[in-house]
RNA sequence: GUGAGAGUAGCUCAGUUGGAUAGAGCAUCGGAUUGUGGUUCCGAGGGUCGCGGGUUCGAAUCCCGUCUUUCACCCCA
């Protein structure tokens, strides 16, 4: 009976695993050099935890089950609720600001499509307990730090930055009533995907022509300062605060040297309601992929999970879209493989296999990645095997072993020399 | 959950109007090659044509169902 892999899942054969590890290791290194510490939680939690933030419709989009004690559980579709739970549990004991990262494996019961599977990995970084936009800037910097390291340039991607606070205050000043804000966010979030006319008509249906015109003008703003042409800020009001935050953030990003990656874009809304301040997404410049990552400030989340009102800001990046983009940009063409060896030991005759096994074990004991041929096939074939496994050196055990010697061959240059086995094993790197 | 396209060897694909034993390249394994790799040459293995049903003298080919997959919608934490 043939059993297929489950829809929307991936098998990681060694080749794919090597690539996956390369991505995950990059995330990890970028996190650590930016001062984040790793955490993780269980891969399933109480189903209720995911309903707190996102409501009941979320249940349709995750894998849930009952355990034998009739508890409603769910495989984690995101890790932020776990983070909130973990931080809340120890909030008083943790030094602030809390800078944590995680590389969770997540599952969502959605229909797979481009850049979106039912099981995936996501890089998460969060800074908790710091109100300053410096924290938002640091989250953005860490994100760019990674993307830049893997070879993406300002010609490939842009960090589009806006502010939920800005959007909310602008909409209120324009005259949108509070109860219409959330449905409006959903519509505004779709602006780039909809034809301009459809967007305009739908918007007019929701708020009327006059407001719609001003909202469209706001959404088209190229700079932070030009917003005041549409709505006026007054001293001390929320709009002034929001503008100041965005300007401060831009200033920090400039100090950090990544301005060329960043752009103000009031079209960035982010789907869910819990964002409270700066929000951002990274997009490919061509714009034919979904967002590479998204994040922002969510100052109420810990409180919503039964903790104190502690501010937080963070980012999440999935592996699927990232991999598609890197492949399109030719950044995965270089060899990413787990098949490498320091030494490949070649016995020429069957009776020399004993020596090959002993020598290989000796090299491994000294910490060198080494392998031997299982059978004493022709030298030519064994050298070919060594090449295929990307061996740096071959150690040939043949006739010269009668005099206690082996031949060490540099696979890159082809040069080789005969050396006493004892000397070689004593200090392999010398040869 | 809704809609559209696709499914032939491990991979990429060919297969005439429905016709006889379903092919190629790459990959794998073996040999040329009993002391010199990345090239080359020769050979082999590998298929329930996704699965089930129907039409037909005859189906990889046509029809229906189903599964998988791709893309879009919903949603996007």
C-alpha cells in the first residue's frame, strides 16, 4: 500500500535539509549577533489560546484535536501567543528589555499555494518591555541584517514602513467612525491587490465619496511630512505623536545604515487588529510574491493574555517565500551541501581495508570529517567517489604501505606526496 | 471552503486520429579501468501511464468520479 505525504508538507532529503539548515543557521546567527536569546515552547497548546487574539474563525485555519481528557488542543499556527504566555509567567523575574528569538515549526490548515504550505518554519524576533521606537528600529535592522547577509540588495527588496497609530488617527480625523475602523483596515490592506477603480468604489460604498477621496490621497503619500497636506496635526495630539515616531524611526534606521532598504508606505496596514504602532513588511521589488515578512508594535498583547500592560514589538519571517525569492535571485546557486569531507581514505587492495578503517577512525577521533571506501574498488573509481563527496584530501593506502607510507593527495590541486603513516596521523594538517 | 489548469521512470519531458512489446535525456548502478578523480564510451535496472469506474474490438489517449499537485479566491496570525 502506497502512502503519500500529507498535503502541504515537505520531505527534507539531505539536499533540501542542507539548504534548510543554511537558512535557519543564518536566522540564528543574525539573531544572536543582534543580541537576541533563543526560546521555544511546545508544538501544541490549548486551542483557546489562539482564539484570544484572533477569534473563532481562526479555528477553521488550524489543526485542532481533543486529547484523551477531552481537552481542546491545537498545533501551533504561530508562536507569539506562546511567547506572551511564557513571558507573562515570569514577567517580574526577567531583565528588561526582553530580546528573544525563536525558529518554530508551525502548521496551518490552509490550502497550499505559492509561498504558503501547511507546515513551515518561521523566524520570530521580539523585544518586550521597551517603548522606544529604537526597539522597532532594532527589529527592522535585525531583519535587514539577515536579508542583506544572504545577498539581497535594496534593488531586490524594500522594507515598507507605516504606523497603525498614524492610520487610526488619520482615519478618525477624516471622520471615520470607530466601529468602521476594523473593516476598513481589511479593505485598505488589500489596496495593492485590487484594481484602483474597484478599490475606490468599494471604499466609497463604505465611507462615502468625500472621505474616500481623502483616504486615497493619504494612502498615496510618499513622505511622512506630506501627510499634513491631508490632515492637520495639532500640538500634543495622537497624529503628532505618530508622525514623530515614524520620523524618529527613520532617523534610527539612517544611523544604522539601512535607509536605502527602507521606505515609508502608508499602504502597509497588516491584517489583524492587535498592532498599535509602527508596522512594516518586507516585499520583493517586483512585487509578485507575497510579503517576505511582517511585523510591528503590539503593546496590548501581553495584557490581553492576562499579564500586565507591557509593550512589545516584533517580526515574523516564513521560510517558504524567502526560499522562492532567494532562488529567483540566483542566491542559492552556490553549493549548499552537507556532503563535504576533510579526508577520504582509499585502500587499494582488499587486505588494506583494515588499515583504512583504523586510519579513518583515527582521523575522526582527531575531529576531521573522514570516510573510507567500503570495498577496495579500482583507484580511479574511489577517487571519483571522493570527488563526489567533496573530499579535500585523499589518503591512499597501497603498495607503499609495506614501507609504512601512505599517499596524501590534494584533490583541488592534484598534487600528492608520500609520507609515513605515523607522521601523517600525528599531525594530518601538516601535509 | 470556492474556482481553474496539470498528473507517463527518481527528475525534465516525448508518445501521431483511439491501434500491436510505452520512449529519450538527466540521475542511479555496473563495465571499459588491478595505482590516479571531475571528461568520454558501452551496458543494466527502474513503469499498475496517479487511482477507480465507464465508452470501445482495442484506452497513456475519450467520458465520469476520486486523490495529489500548481495557481488564484477566502484568510493571512
